[in-house]
């Protein structure tokens, strides 16, 4: 049954699509829902973005309509703006998204510091560490659900990361052994020291079977980085290169790691991380690139991204994997040089 509000919401979406600002704001005053969705989950914000209507877009974002809402195909309003050729509006929406995400991150971290509660990322991390992981041949590491923790198609990317973090030939830290690809690359570059932090018992057992405990110059710290790093900081250990590539943790966990970086890095040292944030949505991915850049800059890092070609398109690569986790043909490799606080 159609209700009066349904008619208002339909009219609101039509006004947004037509960039009819007078009708749009009049409908809002009459009680139309600014988060209304139509066919295929398309919102008024997406329709206004596709029309290039900055006043409606600005009003909706300022009113708290989420910039990160997606339609049934997984596309967000920023993609609608860019897809319909409204580059300036798309840039403005990305600027808003970056500011919003940085503010949200600050609020989240402050709440976590103040609240004596178990954090979501701790729960997810503990869940992952308590489940079995399996090395499926030589090309993939799978979790209990069949999702890939790591795969060997990433090897060229790990080589590139190793080039970055080993440039000074100094002491290097890798957080997350996985299949040992990046650690093999670090070892080949003959750095002055090599520390590995790994928390999963099955991965740790695999490292022992491969003989990593007996590799000269390699130090293995078994445990979660959240527990290991404070010990390294207390001992005054510092690194010239750091790489971060964990599983079962979100970007807020990475924020906490980033907060510790200045305490473990020498000036001139280089930090990098596996840049797999939101790989199936280019707008989200670029937002998080900029968020990481700005947050790390505030901690004393100069951040650049190098575009590396990647090809993981072959169906055979993903055979036996529950969910494909990479879709693009470009990888934005972060190089973060610590210039001092």
C-alpha cells in the first residue's frame, strides 16, 4: 500500500535526479526522508551526485546522510558523480569523505581510550587467531572459512615493498608472516637485522618447519603486535624499515599501529603496508589512501604512493578460494618516510 510518505520520498528522489533544488528543499520541509532509496537501492544523494547538483549534495552530506552508502551494485554517491562526468563535485565529495573519516577515527580512538570495553577489532583478531589456517599447496594460505589470508599472486608486490623498506639496508620489522613472501624478499636483501612478529600458532608452526628459527640475523616475536610492540619500545628497539600486513583487523587497528610507529622508527626510516583497503570500490580505496596519508603526515611521515601494475584477473588464481579479494589492475604502493615528530 502506498502511503503519503512514499509519495513524498518518490518526489524527493525525482527532484534530486532533476537537480530541482526548490522542489527538493520544499519536500524536505514537508517531511520527506533524505535517506530514501528507490530502484536498485539508489539514494537521493546518488541521484543528486549524478545530476551534478552541489547544493543538494552539500545539504544531504551536512545533514548527516552517509557518504559511504552504496546501491545494490556496491557503488557510492562519489562514483555516481565521477561516472556522470562531474569531476569537481566528485573531488569535493572525496574531500568531505576524508575529513569525515579522519574525524570519525579520532572520535573512535578517543572512545576506545576512555571505555573499558572489549573492542570489535580485538574480538575479530581473537576469533581469527583461534581458528585453524591451512597452507594450500604453495600458492595460498586459507582461513577456516576458505577465505584467503595470503596468496602468491602478491609476490611481485611484496618484492616492491621489500625494495622500499630495505633501501637503507638497516634493521627491518615485518608484522604478519603469512606465507613468508615479504620476509623471503627481506632476507634476500641482506639487511643488518630482521624481526618478524607473528601471532597465529599455525603460522608460527609453519615458520619453524621452514627453518626460520635458525636463520642468522632473524628474530621472531610470537604474539600480537599490540602486545609485542610495547615490549620492543621499552627495550628501545628501533627500525629503519617497517612493513605491516595483518589479517582479521580493520583500519582502526592500523591507526593504533600508526600511533606507535614514531616510537619504533629511526629518522629516515621507511614504513609501508599492504594496501588492500576496500579494493572493490575505487572511491573508498582512494579515500583511505588520503586518510592514511594525512594521518601519517601528522605523525611526522612524508607519504607517497607509487602505482604498480597488478594482474590477478585469471580465474585459476582464485580456484579454491571462497571470496576473491582483489579486482583492480593497479596497486597504490605506500612509501612513508619518517622525518621525525
